[in-house]
C-alpha cells in the first residue's frame, strides 16, 4: 500500500504544482509535435484478378523508408498456432522510384531495405488456397482474406496507419470490416493490428442489413440460398445481438459485420473486433440452425470478452513468437458459458435443452483423464500445441473451452449465492468492460479475484481459483449446483463404441490412431493411419466419436476411407460399452433462496436488476 504525506510547506506546494503544469504543457506540445511528424500511412494494393492461380499479388508502399527499414511476415494470426505463413510468400522484390532496390534477408520472416528511399515499393505474391475462416483463399468462387496471412508489417513502426485497395475480377463485390478511406475504393485502419483484425470477402454474396440500438449490422452470406430463409436468419441474429448488448449494457461499435460461409466441409468461427467470420458445413445447415445459433452467440460475445476485455498476457501481440495464453479458460471458456446462457435468455433454446447441454459439458470433462494433471490455466497456455492431432488425446489434454465454460457456470452460481443474488457473473463482465476495456487497460487474474471479492465478499475466490483454475481437482458440481436447487445424478449406461480411436488437428483431416484388436472395426478392415472422409455419406467435420450421440449400439455405420491413393468403403455395426453418465436435475423441494438463484441464473436477473432485454 502506498502512503502520501500532506505537504506542509506552501512554497514546496507551489513549486510542485508549477512543475506539474509545466510537465502537462510539455507533454501536450510533444504530442502535438508527434502528430505533425507522424509518417504517412503504409499502403497496400491487393491484386485478386487471377483467381485460378490462387496467387494474391501484393504491392506494399512504404513512404520515407530509411536504410535498414525492416518488414516482417507474421508466423501466426487468428489461431493460437505457429503456422509459418511465410511459406506461402514468393517472389519478394522491391523498387525505389521505379528502379530495382536491393533487399537483405534478415531471417526467415524478415527482410530489410539496403538503401534509403522516399517511396519504397515491395512486390510479392501469396499463395492462398485454404478455404476456412482461420486462413485465406482466392479461387474462382471467391476470396476470403485474413490480412495477417497476406501482408508484411513494419516491426519497428507497427503503429503507423495503413491504407488498402483491391483489384477485383470483373463482376465481383467486396465487403470488409475495415473503415472506408479518404479515396474511393480505399480502406483504412489505425495500425497494422487493426488491419490484421479486419478480414475481407470478395466475390458474389448475399447481404442482409438491420439497425438496432443505433448500430448497423451486416450479414454477408457465401453459401447456398436453399439452406436458409433471410427472414429467419435476420430474426436469429437480431435476438442474439439484442440480448448480448442488453446484458453488457454497451454497443461499442457503429457497424458490425457477420460473414457466413456454408462450405461442403470444415467449420468454426473467428472473432474480430467489429465482426466475425463463421463457417457451418452445408450438411449441418440442412439439419437446422443449432450450430449457427451457438457459434454466433459465442463469437458475438467475443466483441467484449477477448477483443476489448483483454488479458494482460495477450498484449502487445507478438506475431513471431506468440503470447502467453494462460487466460483462455476465461476469454474462450466463459464466452462459451455466455453462448448457452444467451441462447436460453433469448428464447432460442429451452431450459431442458440448456440442462442437456450442461450434462454434455460435464460428461465431456469427466471423460478425459488429463483433467487430473492439466489445469484450465495450463490448457490455455498449451493452446499452441493444438496443431498436433495427438495433442487432443483424452489422456493428454482437456479443453479450456469445456472446463472454462463449466467454471463460468459455477462462478456465476457462486457469486449469486454469496451475494444473496444481488450480483452475478454479468456484473463481473460489465465491471471488466467499464474498468478495463473502456480505459484501454488489460486485466490479470488478480483483477478478476479483486472484482469478484468486491461483488461477493463471502465467496471463497482464492480457493475457487486455486482448485478450479490453477489446480486439477474435480470441480465441486454438487456444491455449486445446490445453490440453485439442482443436483447432479450419476450412473452408467451402454453407449455405442466405434472400436477405434481417431484424431484431428484443429482444422485438419480425421485419421485413425488405433484400432481395438478383435473389434468389428478391425474385422471390417479399419487400420491405423486411415483418413476418414465420410461417415454414412456425410463429410466428417469432426472425429466420429463426437457424432455418436446420434447413434445406438448395433447400428450400422459406413466410412469412406482414404488409404494412400485408394478410396475404400468400410461398413460394420457399432459395438457397445458401459460409460458413466452425469445428469443435472432439479430438486423436488428447493428453498426460496435456491429458486431465486436458479431463476436469476437462467433468466439473467438479480434482486435489483431485471432480465437483460426487458
């Protein structure tokens, strides 16, 4: 604690006051001088006019380039994975005033100019042929551009403003999360970080717009129009955005863009500061909007949690080595908590469906032996290993999404119980938004603990973090669920068994890791190393064990298998195995306090605050 003694001598007080005034004036003059001396923006021109080649042609214009000016390519962006994007960069060359300018290769990701140049132009191409929201693609159908995978930055001048222009194939349109620039067809960002966080889509797409609470929303769809109706799509998004902005009591943008893709395979969502890119396999869209609803609620809540409410470990962004990600249990996991709570509070799912999802989340964590030696904090820190398929083995890792989501539910119940339902997890999020996000500050675990203690002094916050976040003890579901008049029933039941284990990297193929000797799968011909392309004729976006909730023991399954250059069709009947089952149920005779906590939790209410959106 810091103590400041009062000044007794008036001369000393006047002297210090004068010094303070001079310091403020000096700082103002220095800032004004800096503004006048700020270098002109870095400009990028992206040529998309040869989509069949998958090559994005880039010209990077660096005004006032000193000798030794370095320009660098990120090794990661979007996913917490070192992916070495420079592998897709080719033909790097430079010109100064129209003449070839020599460059020095400093390291694998960095080049430097060898001469001073008033206007240095760097030319290169990037091979873009990964059609997912975490990467980039240019093909005959469209272009999806994540700029962190396409554009060099100035490592010693990263805060410099940027401008971007595009050359499009005839008939194509463009939408981006960037702001419009001063010239027609030009876009701008305050710096490279904002640029890298504002992807673009070019091609032929559908767009739907609405205004809510003074903010404009765009829904851009690249996918079959037979998979949705515009009215239902817009209504879904309106409910989610209205519920979440009411919950956070904040609309921190003028325009928000949803980019939706319905490809044959591959899915996921990627949050950005003023938008999100979401991919749902077309086959899943045909079965309903469930996945779209969940991912949309998750990604939109990232508007606050992680994009504005940021842990200290993620700043400043280190595009080469990566950042400390030990807070992902909160940034991602608690965002998943809100995805389900928001769907419930928005009327998009029922309480029964909410409880069923909670059951599945508990069963997921309890099925992973790694929970006994990998904490939620360590799970986030090791997110950088998710590019390796075998990392996802139940014996190796847990998911910070999964355990973080459960920690979010328990934390909410704990705060409500300890505060007499006067405060909740919602209040924690709003405090973080007000005290940190809006003040440009980044939070730590100590900040989380401090705010929770202020909201609910009786809540044992240090114990909660020591056991649940930093530790590897099983979560005390019974205690926290009891606060809401709920109980966790345990039992066993026969579940379908594939007879083999499979693995998948974050966005990679599904392949067989091992096969149980004597199983139906082995007898039918499944072998370790087989790539599983389809299950019962449907492309596999995830490992098949995650699809087993739709099957029963004894049911026939057929896999399309790629083995070397051969494609095989292998069919067999699922076997069965006993598995523990966890199910949340309501107590028959809850107390008044338990009912108050439960109602507040499910509806988003506290004693003095009505439900969000009411």
